[in-house]
C-alpha cells in the first residue's frame, strides 16, 4: 500500500494562514485516502491539535523539538520527517489535492525520485529565485553544488525510491541549513536585498536548499526522476486531475476551499469548525 505523509510544523505559521491550512490539509487528506493510500501526519503538538478533525492513520508529534531560529527554512519539518520515513513513502504538501484516483497509476516506483515538476526560468514570475541564491551564497553550499544552478524540482510531491539519493539529499539539506544559520552575513544580505527599491519577490532560502540543490544532486548522481507534470504545468494539472494551491492562492480562496470540503467531506468540515484553532484563528 502506498504510504503518504503530511507534515505540519507551525513555527513559521502566521495567524492569517490558520483557516486555509486546516481546510487544505483536510481536502488533501480526503483525496489521498480516495486513491487507497495510508495517510499519516508528522507535526508538532499545536499542528496535531489543529488537524485533529482529520482521521489520519497515524500521527507523530515528532516536530516539537526542532532547533530554534530555523523558521525561514519552511521545509525543515518536511525534511526532518522525510529522513525518518521508510523509503518509498510519498510526501505531499497540505495544499496538494490528488483529485483523480487514476493518479495512483503514475506512482509505479520505476524511478529514483518522483516530484511534481521541473522549474526553470520560464516558470518564474518574480526574482525570488535570484534573491534566494544571493542570500544563501555559494560559500554555504556543499562542494560540487553551484549557487547559480538554473533548475529546481517543485517538491509539492516527493517520493524517494533510492536510499543513496535520499540519504545524500537529507544530509546535504541539514548541513547547508546549519552553514547558513551560522553565517553572520546571511541576515545582512537579506536586509540588503529586501531593502532595495522596487523589490519584486522575496528571499526563500529553501528554494535553493530544498529544490535547487535536489535537482543538481539528481543530475550529479545520474538518478532517474519522474515528474507528475510536464510541458505546460497548468494544462497538465487540469488534464490529469492534480491541484497544487501554490503560495498565496490558498489564502485568497478560503471560501472556495471550504465549499469544496463541504461537498466532499461535510462531517470533517463540521469537526474542523469546532476546533479551538478555527474558532480563535491563531496558533497557541
């Protein structure tokens, strides 16, 4: 049986994201179960409480003790859980909906890595990629990796089928994050970038550490990567029944997502709205 895991680490979460997070995770869970998967959650205690209306097969409160000061690295909780999950487990972001049960046919394991899609220059709408590269810096990457590497894997879905790749990647990620956090110049570079006039984008270091470095590693290691989406991403997603509510999209569509959950799982919506986090719209 396919094992899918969600992760929710609440340290980077802001108040306005609470309702959309609760609704998205519930919808994502529903569609993941509908393809016949076992679905589990890795979270901190507030995250587990926030998603308590969702009947996960297993809940691990193993993100409580993550190091302080790493909130800019939003993917840290995901990678922490990934390192502990069995080979072959599939992570899907809480805003990924596998709407078409036939998507399960894509997950045949005949690859070293499954990802959502490849990202390059034509898919970028602002300067976030360049800003993040400037902030992280070449000197913080491990030997053999390049800060100006032009491609990245979108990690809305990730499934490692090769232990060597998985171990190399997770070790690289944690080592690189540690280097950046101990780099006295990182904060000043971020301030300089974001303080410039007419800034278009943001600094998101995991664009480099989670996604760009993974792409370069698979290239260096000559590993087989399968993408769920190819060609025109939006057209492919619509055609195969795959949804990823990227970035601010989900925060602007709370009513629409609530209506979706009401249609597919009204009991789960009712329990979600009884949750104390829904009522107070905050993370304790």
